[in-house]
């Protein structure tokens, strides 16, 4: 099918547009390609009114293959490099993953000024997929949608290819085809496109000048590499002195125990051997154990082998290996495209995790990129919260998903009302229902980056977690016992940095039934208490340590590992908080409970924890829970006869314990100073429980006898929505007075 629209070129200058620091991604192409393009554009037959754009729609791969030569030429002259949409990369992806998709390809063409009677010049390529709903806004928005073609974990950027000098006209021609409506779709989703640079500027300008309804469904940044004056200058600016020293020490220690060498794939080397070795190595690494290695799926394996071979033949494959005694312990694969490059896969051997082989290889990658001045940037293609790459690469690239109306009234209406719907959900229910799907994270989603992970901090048994999470206490192990952030000196510094009200402390020789924080003060300052903790008979908690960046990072690393297990059984982790307990020998933490999920990690000393089942109504009544959650009475009553109904756990350094929500417990320290780290969080389910108990407390105040939480799912839902709506409306009304 071919459709033509009149779209006259108004400029022929391929370099139009200021290049800023953040738009270097779309900087002019290498000199050879730029010269070829400028020769073509400067032909004597070209005038400002001579480039009539036409649109060709291709719906099958056989027809698309006829355009590969023109497509290759377009990729070399594109305003913005995108290796994932070059034909040698995208065609194998379409063959491997596109069989069950409704794909179509919009090609925008113009007369070739160098060959007026020859084949037209391909000026734009938009690989598309037709869907019955818009995932960029809501998986349940029942409007037919065109979206840029993408295979997660293989295609990391979806910027369409637009020819330099024709970008504005080609994009306008695409939108004219879109508005014509032959596709019968209401929305167009530009997913995983740059949020900066030439394509972004063209898209924003077009949407603005044509008053197109649009909505930015997602926006984030990911790590981006841009070279400095040289590699040493870059590393000095990226890493603190202590980190540089630590990585040098790790490299030196590793080299002292064997032969350590960095290797890169040379143009004349056996690429097949490197490709095969990488896949075998990845299969034996943490990815293989998690079922994420390329060899775990035959389709993935064949796709990778094909594109890696094609990239090597074109001089676009960059493979790095860190070898120890002749065998790889870290591997990295990059793809090159013009002035840009893209990190694709990385793997490392967990056996050598203490030497940070993935980081050492990434530092070598930085050095090699500085030795190749033609490569002006590298996109990490990583998730936005990847610690390793984020602290090594200092720049960021914005990535967006922009949903645009395809010209139909229902598309305009949907995009016009989405902000109102989101506002209503946030104001009344304090959550974004349209983004709820983002909370449905699976283990595979959380591991969707190809960066090597940091060494694990927690050792969690998956079966024990699934059986006991929020049902019963269960032990775990951790690797924080010698962590420097828990030294007394660092804890004094932390207490000094945090607001005064975040540090609570009192005498520790109190009864089990005493109220939490209600013990008498010792008369010592915070600093004196920590320094003299061994003999001052005190109990201290430093609340909300996540307010400090270093401790926040540690908390997130711990809870990221917990989230791998918690999301499948209780999705929607939020409100991550950390607490550090510092106690004198033989001190008592009184009987209490917590409103969040808790993993208590013992860092120093020993303690004995007595825990009760929060569902045992002989210990914890419904009325006590209602008062607790509604903040009427946070203290719960302890009776000596309860002790025989509890479970006792002994915690030592390197061990930890999971506490379900509102599981009553008290703690007795051993004969040494005790330091514990409590990592807590809430979920949608725990928040729902809290709100239903608050609703029950309100109903009981009015003389009613409400059904307990969990007795009726329908009643709980009614209470939940009514209470949230009522509370929020009340706050809004008070705010307007």
C-alpha cells in the first residue's frame, strides 16, 4: 500500500539546530558520512520546493527486505544514531520475535536530488506494532494503538530513523499519514524515545505547532558516558578517592594471585569463538542461574549470534573480557553506531565478586572509549536505578514514552481526560491507578538490566520466604556484620547529621511491659551515650536513617533483594525506612509491634527475640489493633502468661529475622553491646489493612460493631474506598478554608 502526501521541504541544511551539552547524542555524523550527505543535499536540482514527501506502508518482512539498501543508507545519515533500528539489528529481531505481532513499517520517501529519475530517497523509517490497548497509559485503556516496535531486553531505544536535512518534513509526513486514519487506531505511542536531542526537539516542535493532544506517560534518565580530556581525568571526576583506592587494591590483590589481563576483540580475531565463549560464560554466571542467560532461550541465542556476527562484519561490535589465569571472570558487549555506541550485555563470575570484576572491566571500557575519539558517547541501556553504572558514568540520558492522539475524537478525549483522572485518583485515593501496573514487578523485571549486580547482602531462602512472609517469623542471613557504616564512630556522625527528633534513647533496665520510648533518660547526650554504650545501660534507636544518602543506599540495596521475593506474593513495595538500634548489655526493648514489614539484621552482639502471632486474638484484640492503627493507643499490654505462647529466636551477628506486620515482640540483649539494623517497608496490602482498621475504629466510635479485617473482602473494600475518599475530601475542604 502506498499513500502520498504533499509535504514540501523548507530547508536543506542538515546541521540546523544548536548542539548543547545534552544534545550531543544527536550531534553531526562522522565526517565521511556527513560529506556524502551534504553532497547529495547540495545537488543543483535541489530547491526549497522540490522535495515532495510520500509514505509507503509495508506489512511483511519480504517487502521490507526490498528496502534494506535504502534503509542502510538512511541509518548512516540519520539525525540520531539508533543501532537497534538499523536493518542488520532490527530484521533479525523481527524474524525472531515478530511472528505473533501485528507489525507494519512506515517509510517516508522524497525524490533523490542526486538522482531525480532514480529510486526515491528514504528519509524516515517508523517500525510500528498495532495493539488493542495503550500500554503506555494503562494496560486497560481499550483504544487501538500504534506503538514503536520493541522487544524488551533486546531493543533498548526506539528513536525512529530520520535523515539529516529532512527530519522536520519526514516527521510531518508521518503525522499526516497518521491523521489520515487508514490504520484505524486512536493513539500513537512513541515509547522508549530520547527525551532530549534532535528527534525529541522535532517531536516537541511538531506537537506544539500543530496543537496535537499528547501525554508523557513515562520519563526517566539512565546512565550515559561522554569522554573527558582523558580517562584519568574522567575517573577522577567520577569516583571519590576512597573508591579509586579500593578498586586499585582489588585489581592488585587479584593480580597477585594469578595472571590478570584485559582483552578486547580485534578486527582480525575469531569473532565466533568470542561469541561462543561469552554465551558459555554468561550461562555459568548469575544470569544462567536465574534463567536469564541467552542460552536459556534458543530464540534469544540465535538472535544474539546473528546480530553479533553482523555487527562484527560491519566493525560495529565491541567485546571486552577480563581474564584470570586464562579464563574469563567478566565480559562486556557494546554495539557501535556512528558517533554513538550502546552497551548491550555484561556478565561476571560471582566467585570473584569480592574483587568487583564487573567494575574493573567497566573502568577498562572507559579507558578504551577515551582511546576512540570517534565515539562521542555511549548509552548504558540500563535501568535508571542501577548503582554500579550510575556511579561510574557521570552523565544521564533522558528516555520518555509520549502518547499522541492519532486524530480520532476518542484519542483526543482520552488524552485530554487522563490528567484529570490521575488527579482524582491521587487526590482522593492518594495513588495513581493508571500506573498501578508499574508496581506489579516480577523477579525477572527487577533483574531486567544487563549490568552486573553488586555482591549480595542478604541470604534468603525462597521457599521459607514464600511460606512465611507476613504469616510467621523466619530467619535469614546477611553480610553486614563488618560493614563500616555500623561502627560507633560512623553512628555518632549519623546521629549528628540527622534531626534531633530522629534519635530516641532512654535507660535500658526497664520492664517488658513498659511503654516504648517511655523509660527514664540517662542524662547523657546522644554522642556520650553511643561512646559509653557498653557501661551506660542505655537503649537507643536512630529513626529514618534513609534520610542520610549513604544509609539510604544501603537500605535500598537490602530491600531491592527482599523485593525480588516479596513482589510475587505481595506487590507494591513503598515507604522504605531504616532504623538502627544501639543497646547496652542486658538491655530490654519493651513489648510492642510495628505497622510495617520488618527484617531485623543483627550486626553486633547477641539478642533474644520473643515474637507472637499477630492473629492470636488472646494476645492482640481487634480493638487493640483499631486503636493502634488509628493512633489512639500505640502501647499494647503485656501479661506474663503471654510468654508461653510466644516463639523465641536467638540472633547473632550475620543473622536476621522477619517480622510480619503487627507481630508483637520484645527483645533482651546478651552480655555484649548490641547493634541491629531494621529494614522496613509497606505494600498496597499492608496499607489496605491499616485503612480498614482505621475505618473500623471510626465505626466503633459511632456505636457500631464492625466486622474484623479479613472477615469479608467485600466489606473491607467498601471500608477502604469510603474511608480514603472521605479522608481526602475532608483534607481538601480543610485546605480551602
